[in-house]
C-alpha cells in the first residue's frame, strides 16, 4: 500500500475549447453554444479541386526540372571541377507567374497567416507603429490545402485558428484537407518530393475558376468566440486539478545535504 502523501496541483484553463481536427463534422466544446466547425470535403470536391489546381502548378514543376539543377551528391574531396564537363551558360529564365501567388510548404504558409493575423490585431493591443509595421498588408489566401497524414499533429493543430484569425469570415481562407494520394499529385506537379501544406492567394494568376469553386463549395472555418457576440455569454473559469506524488529525493541529494550540515 502506498502511504506517500499526495499533492494536489491546480492550473487555470481557457473557458473555450481548443480547435480540433476530429473528423469532418462539428467538434463541440464544453459549451454547446461555442463550437468550432471545420468544413467537410467530399471525394468529388477533392477531385474537382485537383483538376483545377494541378494545371496551374505544372508549369512550376516543368521550370524546376528544366532550370534547377539537381544535386548529384558529394564530389570527391579536393578534386577541382572539370570546366569541359560543365554545361554552357544559358540565359536565366523566369519562374511562372503563378509561383509568386503560392505559399509552398508549412513554414511559408504559416508565416503568411501569422502576418495576416498581425494586421488584424486590435489597436489597443498593438505596439506603436514603426516603418516596418506600416508596410502594405500581405495578400490573403483563398485556400489552404493541408495533408494531415504527412505532418505531425503538433504542426497542424493551430492551422484552423490561424486561418480564423487571419481574416473576417466573409473573406476567410478555405481550409481543405487532402489525402496522401492528392498530396503526391501536387508534389509531382510542383517537382518537389512532398507538399504537406499549400496556400493559393486571392486573385492568383489563372486561378479564377479554382477560387470560385472553392468559395462556392467549401465552407469557411467557424470559431464563434473569435467573432464579436451580439449578446454577451458568461463563461465560468475553468480550473484543472490533478493529484501527483511528490518527487523522490535521490541519494545524491541526501549526501549533499548531510555534507552541507557538517560544514
């Protein structure tokens, strides 16, 4: 029988629930009037989005395969390159225009959403504007495609909240979860090994049909507690409690204590 004394610890928690990616349905929190909604995506809609998006990405992949040299591994150390074996210098070509309207990868997309969220920060919470903060706001994204199965949960759990904070509901990016098969097709079109996250800007070159389809058929992320409420709702404080056992003192700590007592 364990007779060691127990210690009760407490921690304050937000009255709202955490955004979750549980299935394609509404995930309810502790308070049913405050729910987080993630729009569902049918197989037909996913196929239609790919049919509109992949032709826009293929020129980027073709450019990379033609003009971006692939690494051939480490050369022999100390061996000078052979000038006769080098390709003749060709005039630089320009990346397709659509490339500048994409956020390819997790870091690039998250930085864009964070920048958009920073612009919407209330003035009472903002610091005095500097020359950097007065720069024009970045372009909003019409769609953010995420393959959750190829990314750790810790990387994708904050994306819904960032999307909701980046723009008002009327112009909010559409969050689209895609399968691993679709992610492979996008990566192949872009000429990359993997594309776990991909963002498409509003008014992207040649993406008018894609933007219209996404806005008309995919619902926006809904986090009501981020929006101003017409009638205030009282939410009591959440207090989490847990019973823990005290940390056992090691023999080394006991010897140090005895040594200090002797001195």
